[in-house]
C-alpha cells in the first residue's frame, strides 16, 4: 500500500493529534453534559500543540515587527499627556506617576510634574519606535479604579482619551461611537456558564450591556494578571487560562475572525492572538517603562472600530439593544450578512456551531431573503486551502439527487479587497527559522460562505417514529445515488442530516471524497466522527495511531492510507440509528428517561484523547455487534416496536465482521427498512412546539441615529446609516506588519 509520501496529512504531522483532536473538538455533538473544564483543557493541549508562535523564541525578532504592530496604531501621545490622566477627579490620583502605573486610585504622587518628566528621559524616540510593536493595555490599573458612575470594580479606561480636550486628535484612529468599558466584576465570581466556570481578571464589554446580565457571548476582550514570568515557561495557569477564556469567547461568538486577549506577567504585557490557525504570543512589553505603548493599546482596544477586535465587517449579530431596529430586514431577525454582490440576508437563528478552536470554525445559520421571504441555510467556515472549493465541487456533482441539499450561492469572504485567510498574518513569520517556530501544524484557512436549500431542523426534530424511519430509508437511497455519481460522504454523524417538512436530507460534505473511475472506494488516513466510524476503519486508524506513538519525534511516521467503502458509511448509519432509538423517548428531541451517555458504550470515545479513544471505540462496538440482546435492551420504550429492526440490521453487520468476504450493500439495508415500514402503522406527526416570541421594543425613530453595539460591519445595509470606521486595511492584513516609521495602522 501507499505510504504517507503520496498522501498529504493537511495541517498536521501527528496523526494522533490531527485525528483525535479534530474528531473530538470539531465534529459531532459535545459529550452529554457539555465540555467541562477538564475536557476543554485536554482539547486545548491537543489543539495548541504545533499551533503556537511565541515571538520571544524567534531569533532577531524586533518589536517593530511584532504582531502588535499589526494591531496597535502609533499615536502622537507623549508621556506628559499620560501623567495628566487622573482617577476621575481633577485633583484625583494620577494613573501614571514616578515612572510607574499607579494601581491605587487613592494614592497621590508627591512629585511635581517636572520631576516626573525627568524620570522618563531614558525613553527616547528611537527606543520607543523599536518598541511600538509591543502592545500594552494595563487593564489591571482599571481593576482597582472607579468609573464615572462610582463603581469600585469598573473603570471606563477610554473616557479620558475619548473626552479630554486635545487627546483624541493625537490618536491615529477614528474614534468609534460604540462605547466600551473595562470591568473587573468577574475577577472573583465566574462568568455564568453551564459547564466551564472561568473568572477573567478584567473584561471588556459594550457600554450598552452594562446593566444586563453578561455571559461569554458579551465579552470582547480579557486580561489576565499574574506575578509569574510567562517568558520563562508556557506551563502556567495564566497561559492555559487565557487560552480557555479565548476558547469560550470564540465558542459563543463564532462569527469572530480572531480573539485578542492580554496577560500581564511580572509587569510585562503579552498579547495573545488567536485565529482559526493557531496562537501568536507577542514579545513582552515592560508596562512601567513604556507607558505610551500601554496607552495606545488601551485606545485601540476600547476606542477603535469593532473590527479591530476581530469582528467580521460583513456580518452583524444583534445584541438586545439593536434587535428589531433594522427596518430593511425580516421581522424577528437576529442579525444580517452581506455577500460579495451586496445582497443582504437576514439572520434568523444560529442552527449549529462547531466546538473546535483551531479548525474550520463552522457555523450554520438560518437566513432569510427579506425581498422574497425564502429561507436558506448558510454555512460559514474556515476551510484548508487545499479544500477551498471542495464542497462546492461535491455539491455540483450530486446536484439533483433527492434528499441532498442544493447549493444556491457561495463566496469567499473578502477583507480589504482580497479573500480573507489566516496566512495574511502568519506569512510574516515564514522568514523565521522553522526550528524556532512552534506552528509546524499550521494550516492556511480561507473564510468561505455557502448558501443552501432547504433550511431544515436537526434530524432529532423528527415528528413521529415513521417519519424518522422513512428518513433513514431515503438516506440509503440517496447514498446509493451519490455513489453512482462518484461521491462517497465519508463522515456520517447526526450532525450531517437534517429534516425539513418531514423529509430527511444529507448535508455537510466537507470530508466527502470522489471515487476514481474503476475503483469502489476513496483513500485517506481515516475520516469521520469516532463514535460512528465503522469497525474496519477504526481498526486501521488505531494501527496508524500506534505507529505514530512508536515513531521517534524527529521521524516522519509511515502511515498506511485507509480505503473507505460505501459499506463503511452504511455501518455508520446503523450506529446513528441505534443512538436515536435509544436516546429519544418522543418526537422533537424528547430524550428518553432511560438514556445516559453510557447507553452506547462507544460514546466514551469523545472523552478519550489519543490512541485509547480509537481502540476503546473499536472494542466496544465489536462486543455490542456480536451480542444479540445488547443493543435491543437499550432501545427506549417509545421505539420498542423497532427492536426487531435493530436486531436484523445488527445481524447483517455482524455477518460481515465474522466473514470478511461478505459485505453489506444498499439493497440489503433498503429491503430491511422497506419491509419494516410496510408493517408500521401510520402516525400523525406531532407539530413542532412554537416558542412564545419575546417582544422587542422598537426604538423611536428619533433615536435611530444613536449607534448600537455591533458584531459586524460599519454600515448597515440598505438603511444608509453609517458607522464610523477606519478606512485602513484591517488588522489581519500582512501589509500592516511593516515598519511603523513608514506606515501607521
């Protein structure tokens, strides 16, 4: 068989990490009960490995070339300006005095300003120019300050820079009217989350949300503070804590292009830049020695257009204050998105979002054309460069097959006139010695959007037992037709089916493969979601993982490519069917009281990283398939009539496992399903429960000009309402990574 020399393992050199990390974090449903702190920590360790660039470890790295020079514009501020900023009172304590940031809002400096100026003579224009790529933002100062409303744990750090006469013109960016504020309200109590309690030392929020209950979907930026030195070791709580909090922000705001977090470690400030390809950790900035850099970072984070925080300028997700105020959109909209032709769709809901971090970052939206009222599904994802148009090509190949979603529109998300991709910021580091960099698993990802029809509901939203089993019958038929068109899906899981008006459809062809002429399979290193992969493929994947485990770190493992056949998909379909008839005790996702995550013994694979996840899944499936009653005993009372069907389908698979010369084919499964359906009595589908809509108070027209916090573009489509925006290239453009002596961002 061919080895890895003829196949590409995109974005990874470790099969174990690539396979298990991707399967666990990006595909399928999260484990029952959500991803807890321990689960997320394991996933992050897996995903961060090979995806981190630490500028401190790069030889000849200068501050002028740091990631922060791509994010923080240079201002005309001088130290004397900073020394005049005080804690909200004209005679209040200065925020910076005697060459240090004053963390005590009540402590006044005893030195005159002229004496204070003298302490800064060592900071020359040349040294500051070299250090401009360092960010700073000194948010720990604000954790002990007060805002102008008198709170002891909040401080609008941008207020003086925004409002003090003469300061704003010295900033090299237009000031956004969308006010934000720093808060330490969660320093001692965690931000509410069902499964993962985290306490950011300081967090940035929209001022419009100040009086509302806040969750991770509201967090714009976070700051962590510690006395430990991050430059000496990554294995610190602040490193993992920053990554965890950035993950939670991206999990709840998947429309973000990147997350910018900060840490202050031993009085050195670091920027943590996360995008879908990895983490970049900036050079440290001594916060006391370089207060101008600190102030510039405060200004950029709190005052600039929201796109500088990673908010995509082509999509808008409403917060409570602005929902229902866009008269050009569909009633009940939650946001909007614009394609490259200027057409605007209303976002009605978020249907599904990926659980991964350095991955495709897939989000599925329910969108509506406000002109004709038609509904569609939009998939927003960051795809590897090698598969940029793969899904489009697959959908064109299977066009016209019943029970398969149809492509309506697709486009590259544009940024500064070019297709947006992660290499724009990462390519700057290509000149560095590869041995110094830690991103050997870097994968360039392009930002893509696809619009498809119909827009359905999860398969778990079936209206009756007969509706569900008829959907599985249609899946078998459609799968056979796709095979005849030369396409093998290769990644069947509950997430990859929908139901619409009682009819099931295939979706998500990211891992689909083209069957070459004269062959009956596709070849890869194994694709799919672990819980639903066939035993044959699992066994081969496990052997490859063992090979990786035994291969020296500096040696490329010789992996055996895996042939994926149609019967592997049919077996995956059976595992999905078993899960449904065991898990659900009624229509529309009603979970059976007898269900727990151990009902399907192979479900534990979600919580086992590495080789053990593959091996455990294989062994548990092998045991379950070989026993007559094991799976039938787990069928819920609601589906008790389906027990004979479960056993007959299981028997077909078992025969192929004990006799490798036999194989399961579409006709076998189709005959079983058709015969069973003919004996099943008709049922009246149970209508989908309609939630009571929450009334939205429209804003008076007289207030329509007041800017609202946005998660998207600077201009509201069709309305003509303009949001102040920088006319500069965005923060992910490679052009911004040039000397600040010749270019200001």
